[in-house]
């Protein structure tokens, strides 16, 4: 599991635990959970206009952890 921080157009931020996050071709932000018993399951989806930024918590070059920004446009998946 990874931690993702979503910043919303409403001004709120939230941290969500998921196995993967992605941006679809339509710009929708989706979050998935997976286990060894089946395919990934989408448990949250947000319309493109609702989310202004997505970050993944990850190790930083100098040590420790920080929030790495994910692309604001285009299709992507982050695990």
C-alpha cells in the first residue's frame, strides 16, 4: 500500500491509502486496491474538475520521505 495526497478544488486536502492511483484519458483520478486473489478493484474515483493535484509519498534522494507530485495532465498510473 502507498499513501496518496489529493488536493481538491474546494481547498481541502486528503490522504488516502491505496495500491495504485491513476489519471484516466478523461482526466478522472482513480484509486485502486488489489490482492493476490483477483484483479484490482477501483474503490474511489473523482472527476477531473474536482482534483487540482495528486502526490505520492515516496523516499527522497537525500533520505526520508516526502510528497512527490504526479503529472497534472495526461494518462498515468502510480503504484
